[in-house]
C-alpha cells in the first residue's frame, strides 16, 4: 500500500513550507515520486534527499535515513554509531522509551556527527520538544525531516562526485520504494 501522502510535489511544499528553505527547485504538479526522481536525474541529490525526508511519514523517514547513512557512508566498522542504533531500534519498535533514549543521546551529541542527527530525527518524531520541561511543547511535524536532511548532508560532504551519484541514486530508489510500500 502506498505511503505517499501528497498528490503533487506542490502539495508537499504547501504542507511543509520549510521545504522551500532546503529545496531550490520550484515545486510542480507532478506526482511526488516523479518530482523526486527528476531531481536525482538532474544530479540534485541534496534536494532529492531533502524532498524524500519530507515525503515519508516520520517513522519511515527515520528508517530510510538510517539505511541511507549506511549506504552513503559505506563501511561503518570502527565508527561510533550509537545514534544510528538508537534510531533503528525506535524505527523497528516505535515506543516512547526508545524515542526518549534517542533524545538523551542526541542532547549530548556532536552537531557535526550524522549519528547524532539520526537520534535527533527520532527524538523529533513526536512527544514534547523538551521532555524535561514542565510544560509540554509539541514537536513541530517538519523537524524530523530537517534532522534527516542534516544527517544525510553530513555524510554526503565526504563523498566524491561518482560516489554521490551512485550512492545517492540508491538512497533515492530505496526512499521511493519505502514511500510506495511502507515499512
């Protein structure tokens, strides 16, 4: 069953105006997957990845981001991946305790670490924006996509043009498949 929540790319931008800050290409009335694949086909991988982050529901966006970081980064052997593991654990079983565990990791993390941003994307899937605060502050819907985008950009910056094309294309394809079928 398709998980695509928007009839057109323009509808996505209307729902998430923040996407205009991350995607320079003007939205069209194309179906969202066609728009995203068109961005990738023009070599605009950063825009295509950002679009996919907004396109997917939050749980799927976190799962896709984790898999995309694995694809983009290649061998993670010997690298600290705690944020990635916490995000994957939540995506498999989206329980509040797992979301809060990702939040705890994220608030102590390094803003240059894509794994911290994966944990933050997880933390921002719901609940309160500041869980320890005395008042509940609902997490804005777009923040998961923002954190997913940053995580992917931090990994992309270490790739050469050929790697960006092959690995970026693989991520866009997996995002399209996830949008079409869900987890």
